[in-house]
C-alpha cells in the first residue's frame, strides 16, 4: 500500500480545502480536475489490504480487545 498524499489549501474566509493528490492504493497521480471516487472505485478490496468480496476470516467474530475489569471501591 502506498502512503496517502494530500494537499491542503486555505482560501478566503479561512475555508480549508484538502485534495487527494495520489491514489493511496497504487500511487497514481491525479490530475487537478480528475474524479478521485471514480478511480478509487476501480480498485478491489485486496488493493487496500482487505479480504476479497464475500470472503470472511475464520476469526471475524473474536473480540478486538481484551475484557476490561472495573475496580469497585
């Protein structure tokens, strides 16, 4: 996976505009008026390090974190 490249600009009235300059999955450099969502939609989940569509890991239902005990005083 390629790192994300963003360009942030501040315009009048302090309006901040952030633009994705490169695709985070393949490193493709976007033209200034090119649609980012259209390009990203062409990628498969595997390009982002995810499972292919319809494939579920065996441990998908295991807890993400260990159980936290609370201390009663």
